[in-house]
C-alpha cells in the first residue's frame, strides 16, 4: 500500500460521452464510450461515497453532455449530501427552465456553460450544430433564473480569437461571475484538428493583452481564468497540477484516469471502479504511480529547480510530439524537441485552415 | 473601474463560494468554481461572520470586543483581506 500519497482535490466525473455538439477540439478521447458501457446510477453513487471518503473536495459532472443522464439530479443530490462541492459542465443545448430549477434544488453549487463563439454562424460551425448560440444564451438565463452561479467557458483558437472582446462582453451580459478563456490544448480531437485551430503568435499576444486589461477593468465583477497555449511557451504547464497529484477522471465506463487524455498513452493500464475502490486506485494504480512525483523524471527535469513547479509538464503531449511519454515535455525550452514544436505552430498557423474533422462516435 | 472595499461595505461570499470544514485535511477552506482556498483560523473567524448585511466597520468593532484587540489594527487587516478576496473573486460587496 502507498499510504503516503496526499488525498486528491477534485474528481472529473464524465457521466457520458453522448453529446449534441461535435466540437473539433473536444477533450474526450477519439474512441468514445457507447451508452451501453456507461456506469449505472448505483455505481456512480458508490463512486461519490468513495470520493468523499478519499478527501475529494470538488466533483465536476461532465461528459459529453451530462444533461443526457436522467439520474443527474440524483447524483448531484448525493454529492451535496456528502459535502462535495458540485460543478456542472454543460453545453446547455438541452437545458430547460424546469431542469435548471431541479438542478439547483438538488444542491448544485455551480454551472459552467460553454460558448463556441459570439456570432451565431461561427458558433454553429465550431460546434458542428444548429442554432447553438441562441440555445446557449437561453440556457444561461435559465441557470441564472434558478440562482445558480455561472461560469462561461470559452475555448479560443485561430477562428474565434478576433471575438475575444465580444466574448468578455457576452459573459457579463449573461451575468456570469467567471469566465474561462481557454486556448485549445492539443490532445485527442484537438490534436487531429491542430492545423485548423492553431493561432499565430500575434493572435495570442493580442489575446493576452485583452485578458490582462479586462482583468484590471473588471476586478471584483468578473473573474477571468486564462489557459495559455503552450506551443509558443518557453516553460511547460503544470498539467493537472502534476500527474496523479490533485485530480483524477472517471470516464463513462468507469476507467479511472490521471487526466482526460491519459488513454492516449496506450502503454498504461487503467483500473476501473467496477473492480476496485477509488482509494485503492488513487494510491496503488500502476498508471497513477508511473509518473507521480519526480522519481520518474529524465534529465533535464530531474535536476531542474522547477521540477516541483511544473511537474515535468504534460505526459500526453510528450508522447504525442516525441513518441515517448516519459520525455521532457517539448513545451519546455530545455527539451531537444522544443524548436520543432514551435516550428509546427508557426507553420500551421501561417497556412490556410483545413476543414474540421468533427467529433463523432465510431 | 475596479471595486474598492470601504468601511461601510457589507461583504459576502461571492456566488458559488462555500465555506466548509474538511475533515480529511482538518482545515477550513473556501470552495469556489475550480478553486480551493485554505483558510487560517483568523480568516475563518472573519468569514464565518460576513453575511452581506454586516458592514466591515461593524464586523471590526465586534472582533475588537470579542478578542480584546485594537479596532484600528483589526480594521486595516480586515480591509486588506476583503480587498484581496474581492479581487480574487471569493467575495462580493
């Protein structure tokens, strides 16, 4: 047993991979779980009990679209009963006023709604959908009517960065208390669509200026979280706050993952809540212990004074770009592949955007 | 313009922010969307009292009485803490 491992802070509960949208940067894996493989209500209730017992503070009910689960309110009520802070991550596409009220009554603490663009045509194009912006604006109003605190999640890329100022205005108009401006991270579907999404360095610099100014202007009114893209960075991000250090993800079928992209590392074996408890998996799963802490690190990470700041960056990105999941994240300037990563970004952003490959069940 | 905390301000936890005691870690904390703030004993004592009705002036007077401490020193610390929490989105006024 590995009793020395600190308890996790958060659990991402991916209740389903079913979704009315088809965003080409979806964080779900390329191979999506079918509805028939989804965990049942009883199992999710046990998982919530185990999460609370393990020390989890926040549960993010996500998907796919979690609203397709008819037991969502039951799960939220159970989370509330166990003292877990609950967050709903939704597209809002199928929200109704009655559902918003039921979610609030169940004890939901917070809702996060995605917006793909501030203009109807772009929103539909980026979501692979119809009438999405109007539905989402209506959903925001329903959530606020039910007095639920609201975050707008705006995934930004070369196609919508010109609308960032408008996105901030829209978040205010929708009465959000928080806005996530998240540059696309390139895993799974987004990696496949990278050339269609990659912004130029100049676009990113403008976005950073806009966010910095808006934060100062809207301090005390709107919290703006900013997820920076790392293809142009010189230091890697502390992905997930460090592998198996603060968060884990339970996928619709019950697989327990250190992050939502971890299944791209096909050499790892992931345990499932169908067979083991969360506590056992968190402490003892080979996949969690593979890159936990700093012992696994190669040089230059091992001797780096930032090894417990960025925790070696992102394992999935290391695999995707270098072929080795244990390599230094190429987002780091000390990686031998760093220049290659930067060149990919510059070349793709300068070329015409190819057609999207939309997220689809296979 | 950004919002400034004043003595007459009546702070409350921002929407979606919950004060709770975590038994696993034996600590008080604020839970907010995607964020957790660990609180020391002083911060917990103050945040338990804010309700959107009590002004900072009244709050500091209460604290000065309850802890037999000079109100002006308490007031300076509380104002600084409330401004910080406001700017980080944990509080509203």
